């Protein structure tokens, strides 16, 4: 919420508490008000108490194959089924095969990618791809992919789940923004990934 103080009813603010002025790229602990004062974010020093820390979720931007952008994560990270992957993302432009993420080892892969110019997302783990259509270009969406063999599922936002046997592959390492079909990394994402979460259970 925002609060302002003025010297008269309806007058211009002389104090303006506006948390939307906080910019995590310039400071993690304070922001400068439009009226000149500095507002400081304080946190408790006691373990386990509410910290008061403002948190900013990282946004990864990818520019497609011409810019050769992707993120390569540690191959020692292994997550066996059942597991659930959540990705908040946005496609700037639909085109065939844009990878949101992929396991790093091609023989044991869990993937989610856009497979058609019409806006088409699939979750795959070595079985039958689970497919959702009707995506909106240049709009933030959440894909929830449950990898659980024959009980796998895929959901976009809070829409109807698609269920089936996506396969039994595990997540062995991680590529964000591309697929490990070939080297260099193929089918790179033209868009953004806002959050990437993995739960080691079938949520």
C-alpha cells in the first residue's frame, strides 16, 4: 500500500511512502521517495522471525537462436521421478521448437517446449508428449509439468490438465532456454523465464 502526507487537504504530498519505488537492481535495503526521503527496509536479526526483506524474482531473457543464449546448470543435479516442474514464462514470438528447459543428458531427459508456430506446449520424458494448445503470444503463463510415468500431467495456468504417460526419464542436469538435441544447444527460447521451481514429488 501507499501512504502520503500533505500540509493541507488535497495538497501536494510532502511525504510519500510508495513501495513501488523500490528497485532491487539499485538497492536491496532502501528506496528514495519522490518527495526526497529515504525509506529503509529493516529486518530482524533473530533466526526464524519475519525478516521484512523485499524479494525480487530473477527474470532470464532469451533472444532466440541468433543470439545463442541459454543457461547451462550443473550436471550433478539429478531429480528422479516423481517430480513437478513449474515455469513462469513468456514467448515473445511463436516458432517451431523453442525450449523452456531440458535435462542436460539427452538419454535421460525431461523437457518442456513450444513445438509449433501456433502456440503449442508439450511436456515430454521419453514417453508420449503431453500437449496443450491455445497459448497467447507475448503473455506471461505458468506451465506445471508433473513427471510421474503413466500418471504424468501438464497444465497451463489454472486450466484443465492434460494427463498421460509422458515417460519415466529423470532430470539429469539442466538447460534453461534451449534443448539438448544437438550442440550448440538447439531450439532456443525467444522470450523470458521469470521463475523456475522443482518439487521432488508429484504435486
